[in-house]
C-alpha cells in the first residue's frame, strides 16, 4: 500500500527469505563461508572428509536466508538433500533423505521398509556418487527440533565411508539451543564430528542502518532514507539488531507514515508501530532496560561531576581560552538516483549450457560489450586503456559471491568455465531471486542462478570510477582530494560533519581507518580498514552515485 508513496517497486521489509534482500554483513559472510567450507573440495584429496557443519543463530537473524544463498552456490557435482521440517522419527527421517536424494528402495512386497533398508539404499547411492566424482550434502533446517535418537542416527550416517573419505556431509542449521543440545554427554560423539561451527549474531547499530538502506535500495528506493536519525536509533533499540524484527517494525512504520501522509518516519511513528507489532509488554521491557542503563549512567555522571568539582575547588582559576566552534555545514543537495538498467519484460528462462557457444572466449569482447552499458568509447586493442582516458578503471576480483554481486549492484563480466573447456565471458546485467540476466550482443537471456553457480567460480570484472587523484591505492597517512572524498562519503552515511570547510585536511589515520572498517563490516567486505576498489565502489553505491546499476527486482 505504501510502495508508490515512497517510490518503491515492491515491499522492502517482507519476512520471506528472499536471497535478493540478503544483507551481507561481515558475520553473514563468515556464516556463508562456513557452509561453503563444508562442501568445498570434497572431490579431491584435500577435501574436508565429511562430518557436521553447524550454523546457529537467534530467531530472525537470517539463518534460512543464508541457507538459500548457500544453495545457489552449491558446486558442480554436488547432490543436495534439504530437510526443513525435522520433527520426524528415525524411519521418517531416513525416508525423507532418500526421497530428497531420489533414492529408490529395492521392491519389498511382503513387509514395510526398515531403517536398514533405507540405509543400505542410501549407502549404495553414496558409493555410486563417489565413484562418479560427485559429493553429497544433507542440510537440516530448524535442527534444534531433532530428537536425540534422530541425532544419533545422523551421526551413524557419517560412518558411511570409503577408505579415503566419508561419503556424506551434514549441515545442521538451528537456534542457539542446538549448541546446548550438543553439549550433552550422550551426544559427545556427535559433537566431536563437528568440523566447522558458526553462531550468527544480531546487527550492530551501524549495520542496522545499512541493512535498512540496503533493503530499500533493492526495492527500488533512491535518495535519502525515509527514516530520520532519531527513528533509526529507536528502531535499533527496539529490535536489538535482529533482522526479522527490523523488517516487522520498519514495514509497519512505513505503513503508518503513509496513512498519515508523512514523507519520513519519525520517533512518534516508530513508537506507535512498535506497540502494534511487538505489543505493550515488549516495548515496556525494552524501555525498562534502557531506563536502568540511563539511571546507572546518571549515577556515574553525578559522581564524576562531584569529583571534578572537588578538584576545581582546589585548582587555580584557568586562563581564558579561545573556543573554536565549527560553522554549521551547508545543507547538501540530495544525491541523484543511480541509473538502473532498463530491462524488458521477464523473458523465459533458458538453459545456460545451451547458450555457452554464443558467449565470447576473448574477454576483450566482453569488455567492449560492457562499455556500451557505460556509454564508453574504447579502442579495440585495450578497452581498459581507453576507459582510463574517460576517468574509469577496469577492476577484477576472483572471490565474489552471488550475495556480494547483489550488494555491489553493478553490471560486470562473469568468467564461466565448464570442466576443462576454455573459459567464456558473460556480461551480467540483472540478478533476481532465482535467475540472472546476461547480455549477449543486443539480446538478453535469463538463466537459473543454480546453473550459473556451477560454471562461475567468483571471477568478476567491471568498470569503476576512481576518486580524483587515485593512484592505485590509498596509503596510510595519505591525504588529498581522494581522502577528503572518502571522509565526506562516510560523513554522509553516518550523518556526521567530520569534514569542515577550512579545517585541517583529513588523513588516512587510525580514526579514519576505524570508520572504514565499520563500513566494510556492514557491507560484508574484509574489514581491514584499507579503502580499496571494492570499498570505494560500495561507498559510491551507498551514497547514490550515478553509475549503471544491476536490475534486481527480477523473479
């Protein structure tokens, strides 16, 4: 109802686990890495060798959405069974696993199937898959609901093995009580087989604001956030950084603002929305906690003030000093909206393997194709050299993921390779929930993300607009226009005014690097404090730079 009022193409705060809306904070990126670790390299002698991978997190922190993104990136030759309702008996679980792996039992006309029948059939399937060079992964969501006897049966399934390695990898995803379950003495043997574990926590204050900004941008919003700063602070306090609670509260707050004809959400709207979403009891409890903290801080301030007064009474009167007051910054004009690629109506999904022959084997051809999207004129020999003359640089990264592609939000070149064949290059112009859109010449082709993930190993290339006087990197202690621009962008995101006209020029020192690290964590980037190309591109995206953008509101 409020979408048109706020310039949105869809509901940005739906609680459905849509991977398009996944906000890759540093913790979410690490959680996804732990899941991928469980299935990576098992076809080689350096593989993980089976066992359990454990992902836990509080209700609403994004575990299921992480799992959906994980499923998008399952490598080639990996069979997956996904159990989302684990309140099953041992027999029911074994039957569900066989059904998910499409394992058929030997025909039995005289008696119902036993646990042994299912395990024998599953073992035969796993051995055949292993012989074909394939791996198998069992994912169980809401695993805190598993009965102890079912967990013990799962442990026994990891005994299915060859002389070299175990045949089944099991991923358990659940709430924090799953960790407590595995600490029981009777489950010690299972706990010892956990090869990787990660607990997904809530978002920090800065990440919560970035999360809201990210979801609104995916839903088509451009310009300033429709929440004022006090409203954002209250949202963080009431939701405690839990993504699902943020979605519920922000969605209801936008609806309330629309109903009252407001263009921005303020504290009053958030307060009313919280009563409707969480109820009076929840909001009173939260306010009581903060009142307790405020009282404690007040006591500390009073005691500190008394101590300071005692010191001042004994100290000589200080000489008058000149107070330096920074002038109020001039209001900034709203940033122009980034240019989203205009794609035609949804096309039918095509088989990626069938269109590989249409893709160029020379990356220069792909750079030329991408240049048309950026409206660049590049030379035939070296497209990157031609782009430099137009204040653009070429950038390549070999470790991107689908969620980071969505978050980066710009078209680029994907390197695809099928087996030992020569690589081909595809220009990516759109990423949806389950599909991607590739541009080949003047035509567009939609393919499944799962199919794309089997041929794409994370290699991504794109054009980007470097800051003025950027010389390949921004070194510690450096200053100048590039550092000033960096500080101003961070100011804009933080709502602060650290850069004041006429003041000392900012330097890439420990304080500025700490702000860069905070932004990197919020964006799911490596938090090293070094403003490299990925960080600068994400800053441009977050502050609304006018550059080509991926189409993301696709099915």
